[in-house]
RNA sequence: GCCGCCGUAGCUCAGUGGUAGAGCGCAUCCUUGGUAAGGCUGAGGUCGGCAGUUCAAUCCUGCCCGGCGGCACCA
C-alpha cells in the first residue's frame, strides 16, 4: 500500500476544479443564494497561519452550502492601499504600485494553493483604477448629499515626516517612524457624516441577530448614545448675554447642583483668560498636562474659579460659581456641565479638593433622609428624589422627565440625545490611496469634479522615497483647470482613508464589471453577505464604517439593503509557544528541539544544544519569532492536513495553538482515511441478502448519526466538533470492515464510505475527491449533494440503561428503545445483580427516564 | 471601576439535569518490505471552590476564587 501523496493529488484536483469552473458564482433563480465572505487580506506578500485558518473557515461554509443546494458567492480581493507600501518605497526605493502588485501575485498563488472554493473571476484590488474610480463616483454622490464635507479639525501632525498620523501611529506622543514629538494641528480635513446615522447605527444593531453580542456591545459603546437635557444657564451679573449652555444626563439631580464647570478650551474660558492672567496660566497648564491619553485619565482633578456666577434654572436667587476644570472635554456635549457632587464621582472628587458643597438629592432605598450623607463615594444607584422641591418623591426617571418638561416650558432648553461618536475624518496626506476627486480654484473654491472627469488616477511617474505626500510634490499632476470657470486650479492631494476602500468592496463583488459603482440588479440578488468572517479587531472600525456606507448608499438609491452583513463570525487567532535564549533573544520554532521527560518538557537550541526558556503561548508574530510558515507545512503534510488541524483543535471563535504534534495527528488522519478507501473493495451487485448480521445495522446507525452530527456542527460553526465526529467514525469504519465483497455489511460499508467522502470534503477537499474517485463516485465531490440522514436510523433499537441506587451507579440493564416504566421495572426485577445490590433495602421509588437511566430510591 | 467570555485528563478542547469523552503527549506490547512509519492495550479526572434546588448537579441558581478580552474623567 502506498502512502497518501498530497504533492501529487492536491494540485491535480485544484486543476480539475478550475477546469470545471466549479466555483463560478451564478445567479440562479431556482436556488436560494448564499454569500460567504472573509475579510479580504492586505497584500503583505506572505500568507500566514491566520490566513490559513480564516479562509479555511469560509471555505468550509462555502463548500457546505454549495453541497446543500445553494447558489454560492465566495469571492476574493485585496485591501491594497495603505502605508506599508509607501514605507517599503521609502526604505527600499521600490515603487509602491509595483511592490503591491508583486505581493498580490505571490499571495494569490499561495491562497490558490489552499484549494479554496473561490470565484477568482471576480478578483480585484482596491488600488485598481477600475475600483477606486468607482469609489470616487459615489464619493461625489455623498458629497452632493451633504454626507461628505470639509471641516477644520485637530490632528496629529508629524513635523519630520510632514504628514498627519492616525492615533494608533502615535506612540508616547511621538511619531512611530520619525520619533519626532507629534504636534496638534488644526487642518482642513474631509470628513464623512457618520454621526448623521448614529441613531440608526445603534437601533439597527438589534436586527443583527446573527452577530456576536460582544461586537454589538462594542459598537453600542463606541457610538455612545445618551439621552438627557441641553439647557442654558443665565448669568447673574457679569457674563455673556446668550448665557452658558450645558448638557446633562441627570436633570433629576439639578437641585443637587454645586457649581458649573467648563472645559479649558471652552470659548468662555478663553474670554476669561483674555483679562485674567492667572486663568490663562491655568488653561495653559491644562493643555500641557494633557499630552497623552494615559495622563488625561489619571490626572488629578484641577480647577480655577472664574469669579463668574450663573443663576440656578429653577431658582433665580440661587447663584452657582463657574469653574474651569481640567476633566471636562470640549468635544463632548457642549463642553460645559453642571456638577452634582453627591451623585457623580468626578464632581465629588473635585468639590472635596476645592471645598464646595455636597447636597444629596437621591435617597438610596432603605436610607433615612435625616441621616443619609455622601462620603467619599457618590451615590449613582436608584432611589427617591428629595431635597428637590417639586421633584420630591419622584423616582429618577420620572424626575428626569419632569425637569426636562419644566426647562422646556421655561424656554431654557430641551431634551437632547448626544453621541460619543465623532464624524469620520477620511483625509490622509499620503499618495498611495484613493485620490479625492475635487479641485481647489482661487475663484470658485472647492469644486467637485464632474463624473466625466473620473477616474482621477495616480500619475505614472510618481516619485516616492521621500517623506511627505508624493502627490503634493509631483511637478505637474495637481495642476489642472477648474470645471466651473476653466481657470487654473489645483487638485486635492489628500487621499481617502483605506477604511473607505473596505467599506463597500463586498457590494462591488456582486458585479465587479459594472459601469456603476454597484451593479444594482446583482447586488439586490447577492446582498446582504449571509456569512461574514473576520477578526474582532475590526469591531468598531471596518464593521462600523461598512454599516454606515451601506446606509448612506442605500439612501442614495444605490443599494437596497440597509445592513451589509446579516451574519458575522469573529474567528480566533493562531498562537504558538514562544522560546528564548538565556540572553533574551527570541528563537523560531523550527530551530527548537523539544524533549519530554515524564511530565516536564525541555527546549534546546538545535545545533548547539543550548537550553532555552519555554515562554507563553502567544499570537504568531514576527516580533516574538513564533511563526510557522504555511508553505513549509504544506510541503511536508499537504494542504488538507494543515486545513484540518487549524480547524480541529479549538472552537472557531477561540485561539488555536499550533503544535507539531497536532498537525502530525491531522496528517495521520489523512493517511488513515486514504488507507480505508484504498483498501476497500466494491461490493458485488445482487449479493446484499446473501449474508446479514448485526454489524451492518450497527454501521448504518453510526453512519446516519454521523451525518446528522457533522451537518449540525457545521451549521453551528462548531468545526472542531465536526472533525472530532469524523475522527471517531474512522474507528467505526475500521471495526466494521467487510471480509469480502458480498453481503449486507459490504453494502453498508460502501454506503458509509460514499457519505464519509462527502462529509470530509469541506475540511479536506482534495482528499475527499481522491477518496470519491477511488470508490467510483459520480463526477466530483464539489458537484455532489450533501448526504442526508434517515432519522429512524439515528436511534438505537436497544438501549443500555445505567441503574442508580440513591444516585450512585450500581449496574446496568439492557432494554428495548422506548421501554416504559412497567417494562423496565420487570427487567430490573429479573436482574440478579441488581437484586444483590438492593439486599436489605426497601424500595421507595423507581424513577425511569425513558431510554436514558433508572434511579432506585431505597432505604 | 463597569460589561462580557472562559475554568473538564499532563496539553488543546468536546460533552450532557442521569454510564465523564476525543486528539496530542505518556506507558506496555506487537510489527520491522507503509519504516524520519504502522498497530494493540493501558494509566491518568473530588468536571476551579463553597452553598442551594433536585430522586439525581460537571450541567440549573447564588456567592467566591483564578484567567482573558472590551470599555473607562463621555457629564
């Protein structure tokens, strides 16, 4: 018998699938559609194990759904714009475009080696002019609708690299590349009005019932909707005539007010600073102190009394002081608050420092109003309002409503909803991105280009390799004419955030050849994505942006769906043990020799034998050097074994630990499966009734149970369980091998093999084809329907019932399936072993759980 | 601090209100023309702790302990 040879079989089947165009997505009105999509990769040039796992999961679903009769769309593309290409250009003097397309070629070849059931005819990269030109088209549509606008905003500016940096590119206040101290700069930036959809984005989360709760909670927190009251304080004496507007979620506690606070960069604070040097100094100190996020969070509460006073909205004779405070954020609400220290911890900390009054107005349940006092902890729980005149006796919600009603009646404000979410700044001062299709004209200002001028492509001779924006530096590209007046104008040299590129690609896949950005008819057929698969790190970035863009394009009539992803699955990462030398240097797994002695494991450096420290299990990463290259694994064990292992060892949503032993176990399974098929002999027709026996019936029952279990496990994303069932069924096959080619068992065995080949196909597709061909299956497995099970055959005719006496297992009996109480009791009485156990005991009660267990309660 | 997830064999994980399981690892033996291999058998578990509900709890409920993740001066 020959060993299974993946190097020969795997490429052969991939070619057969490609020749048959087995994965071409076709609109078929006769079948239900299913769109399965994995988050498309950044073309770094190299496939890693995380890709193997992610795309294998999508492939299992795609192959399974195809076999179940769905018309499946399973496409692939490239998230190809972005900084790594420009950095490679700067570091190595290569052209970002050439670098990116080379990487795509390499990664496409590697992905194809994985044997994924992808319709490659739909492939595109976001850096294709054919793609980003369409993006420019809908950008103009949203601009026209007012969903894109320019705004002055504060950004992180790297003075050495001459570019804006994203927040995550600022490390300890310095640019991650240049090391220069990052400056805050106000720049005119393009932004998308995602806040206009904040309510819908929150409300519609409730419709996403096939999303993980975790992601929905994260989005809800990120959008941060809060309902409250926006109102105006009137100044007592000196102060601006328009008053001071504040926002609060606790209007019920207005009678507990102690002071009014404003942010250091509030306009009023600046006005005060203009005539009060000490106020100016305080504001300056606040700005300096707030260098990093961590410092802001831990900073001590500080304030400065402006000397201004405002009147309490419900009592004009009650004055409240106005303080500038370092813990108030200018960009949330109105940048000003009223402070109720008894029921807000921040306010309490503040007044303790500055000796301002604390007036409790919410009485916690069970407390006495005469004695209740607030110490170091503010009371933020439920209670009854007191010390609050007309609000006394109300609960918190009723008091909020009443306070809002009164303020509205006075004309001082109204109930308001405020969001934490900010508009999405999409300008990037980088050349390797989608150019923004507008020009700046000295006469007409900012002018959108007409669609006939699209696409606005990059110049061919773009000069990278220096810091800053290469589009800005290009000698001729930006000089053009104004579409309105025909006079000289300059092109916008900012490009779009790459998250814009990825916020609609799933819709483009429906028809990547369409003249319009989205081929409506095809999009209406394929969307929404039925199953989206990707990492949880995009919970509030890509997944939120894509939802927003979908809604915006739907409102523009370009899409019919209002949510892009009906089902979301967030997969775990691939991890590996880490190894370090005594000097702390990380060592790659392939240079490590492991030895096991009893229960302890030791690691040595291959070659020198130097003892190594075995470290934590962590996500595979270059920095820890704990990566295993997929191609090396494919080379030794084949693609199927690698696919099988990354799906088998952990639940799909959790991390999987890569181990050599694990992949070897998968490889052994592949070989044992092949052995089973290769040594099998087809039964001789017409001989089924010649020999019968228990084995055949038993095999059929186990076989049908397997079909049921694997089907349900795949439906529920429990790939590891599905594989575990397949593993154990192999043992069943081995113990039910027929002796010859005649008799009932030979037929039952053949039937089991036929279904087994189809059940393993989503996981090990090449092996499945090879096995299928070996037993003379018709056509290819990719075109074969999914096995069905006979529910009657998934039940055993005879059940083994454990017998408990007072809850402890004391023996077992066999009973026909479905045996009722009386029948089981009869069997019990006839059983001598059970009788012995009951010697000297009085039976009080016999509990029979049908087909499961018997419990005798005795004393 | 708030929210969520997790805790079952040495490791990675299934599982169920009713007999505790798989793969890897470990041990014994067999095979030595599948051989940088294959096979048989086996050991190994107070199912994180305590209490409650129940005839019966690893599973349900409560509290506690430990690990991981997200959010966090958002008024």
